[in-house]
């Protein structure tokens, strides 16, 4: 990593070129061939930015909102519901946080197994973006300064004083490929897994995935500006469960789920196409989040990293029938993302059908949209103010 | 005697909605049954997707019984629809689709829905995380969100 570089660019120089409409921007998919044909040094000279994208369920997501005070008397809203989905009200008077996986209060959960989890926090977020009104209900316990005890009102997105998408953990760098070696069908957050390893479910958008294109977080940190849910967002640090020191391939790609991002952005600028409430049979509700991170090609090393292809990415195969729920840290070897995309993999003796969870078409659409934004000069790069540790 | 299984889409007129039709149906004709979906519309019309299991003669007698009561029967085939705008082409539905009517196109990375292969088993309607697969009847689309059995 410390060899002297033949190409050296700064983010400021790249932003100058973006503003003048001169920046050369490729999607992570296009960059694979560019690096192969030109080599990393020429590619680093030619290309300024590589855009990535992913669209996947990301459970650690939510909405931090301020509902504004109602007609007097004022309220300290300590219990809050949006469309009957409980939000956390243990903040200042009219602030609350709605988590993506919170089911609506009367959901039968898994009492009738497998539960359907039709509506939850993620669906509230999607409804707001679709222009629908949501019903807000709040209870206060009454204080001298906040005497009101109840409040009920319908809110459209614009009626909130602020509505900030605030996701504690997104964009996992690598993820397990889930199989089930038990002899009964199970329902997991990775989808249904048939007995005796009959299907293998996997997430991530492979070579398009943000954190496979900058495996050591050289350019991504607090202050990196991103595509988030169809609008503008920011990386605000490492996500929860960030693992800075994973085992890696020779290329530096982690061999287990490792790096993560914490992100935020103004929901009012986002689109329902890229933030979808989802229901996982037998598991729960969540939110599918569209994220695209632009990677500045500062030198030939960044060109090399962003030239990553699906064949380079090794995904661990993990048993969710026994090992995962029991916390057994074991895997059944690795398969490449290219193998997973081919529709079938070999696990031990048997051939297993592969099932994706991440939308490849939307992931690519996000990388392409971000590319257009940058080419048109409307989106410049944010410079990381604090780096995320990864080695 | 070998048993057959019929899957039926039933529409109950308001006047029979309140009666224990299914209960009588299976008792009189000695059938086993499975309610796959049921709901009563705001107009008080009942809709149900019902599986009946029994020998062929009993099944037919059961269907006659329903018709006599004024219950409309539509065969279930070709009743599953995909809301194209809603599908995100993730591919999760391909995990359980027994007929491979839902399959990933390996080149375009889009999920194809081959309607002619669909047996209307209904698995995908509860599996699709964005509820893009729905059961469609003459009265419009049944939201998968309407409670299952
Ligand atoms: S699971 Fe639903 S959204 Fe995903 S590909 Fe199938 S129909 Fe489309
Ligand atoms: S109803 Fe059954 S057969 Fe038809 S597409 Fe859905 S899962 Fe496949």
C-alpha cells in the first residue's frame, strides 16, 4: 500500500472537473473492463470517479423525525405511533425515532407461523414517500410545561418539521450465503431455506457493491456524500458491528461480513422507488435501501480496487439451520459471487440453486443514476473528514 | 380410492356470506379442506380460495352444492398476477416457486414471470417481500395483505 504512486489526484481537483462538466465517470461495472484493458495506471489517469450501487433489505435503518407541537397546550410525546407502528419517544418533547423492523402494534407476529408481517416501520417510510398521509398518535404523561396528554393527527411527509433517514448500519461489506442443513424448511431474514441445503440465498450486489470497491475505506468516511434512497445522503461514520480487521483475500477483499456504514439524509428529498418497506415471511419487517457511493480514483491503487470483478469476491456459506442460530462460528467454505450469479453452486456433495435477495437491476440503476448526477455537475464529492478504520 | 385436490376461487353473495357454507360443504360431501385465503369485501361479498381434497365424485358433488347456493366458482388457474411497477427483481420468489414460473434471467438479471407455467399455488404472494405477486379475481386484485387463512 505504501509504494509511491504514479498518479496522484485530490478530491478538490476532481470536484473542479465535475463542476466544469469534464469529469470522467464510470460505473463499477464499466470500470472492470477499463482496468483490464488500460491497466490500473492509465485507468487512474483517465477515470475520475467510479460509481457503485446496491439495493437490499437493510434492517438497521429508521427515521428520526420531529412532529412539531400541536395546537396548545403543548405535549411531551413519550409514546408515539405512526399508522399504529410504535416509534421511540424517549427523546425531546416532539422528537421520535421509527425503526424499520418495528411491526405494527397489533401484528400477530409468528403466532400463526410463518407470520406475514404485513406492515411495519419500513412501510411507513415508503408510504410517506409515496405522498400518503400517515396517522400519528402520541401520549404524554403531563408536566407543568407540557400539560397535554394526547395528540392525534394525519401527517404528510412535508408536515413534519424534519424527517431524517438515519441508518445505524447499512451497506455491509460482504455477507453470508445462507443454506439450511437441517431437515425442515426454515424462514429467515435471508428468506426461506429449504431443508437439506436445497437452496442458497445470498445478498450484496457483488462488483457493484460500494464497500467491495474501496475495501480499506481509503476514500469513505464521515462526510462522504452518497446517493441515499434516491436523494442525497452522507456517511456519518462506521456502522454498528463494523469489523475493521477481517480476514482478507490477496486483493484485500474481506472473507466474512465486515465493514459497515452509518448514513443519514433528508427523507424529504428521497424517492419511494429506492426505499421500499419489505415483509419477510416468518421473520419480520424491514426496509430495502438504495445506496450508491462514489469512489474517487485518487491513484492507481484506487483504480485497481474499483476494477474488482464478481469472480474476485468470495462469499462464506453459512448454515442457518443449526450454526447461525446457535452462534457457531463456522462456515462451509467460500463460493465466488460469480458462481452465485450463475444460478447454482456446489456445497459439499450437492448442487444447490442460488437465490438472490439484492436487486441487481436496481443496484445497477443506482450506480448509473449517480454517474449521471456527477456527469451533469449537480453532484460533487464530499471529502471524508474522519476515516473509518479498516486494515 | 385415489384422492384429488381442487383449488377453487369462490365468491359468496351477501346472503350466504354469513352461513357456515364451507362447514356444510365438507361435512355433507366428506371432503377435507384448506382455506388458502378468505375475506369479506365492504359490499359484504365473501371471497375465498379453498382447497378441497376428496375423491373425484365427492369433489364434483361439492362444487354442485356450492353452485346451488349461488356461490360463484372460478378455477384458480391464471389468477396470479405480478404488479410490474412494484417488482424490484430481487429474485427471492424463485426460492419456493414449485413450477419455475418465476425464474431469474441470468443475462438481464431480471426475474421472469412465465404465467403459463404458474399453478397458482399462491406461495409467492406471501413470500414476495414487496407484495408484488397478487391473486387476481373478477372483483379486482386481492391484496396479499388481506389476511391469509
Ligand atoms: S420476490 Fe417479489 S419483488 Fe422480488 S423478484 Fe419476486 S416478485 Fe419481484
Ligand atoms: S403461484 Fe406458485 S407457481 Fe405461480 S408463480 Fe407463484 S409460486 Fe410459482
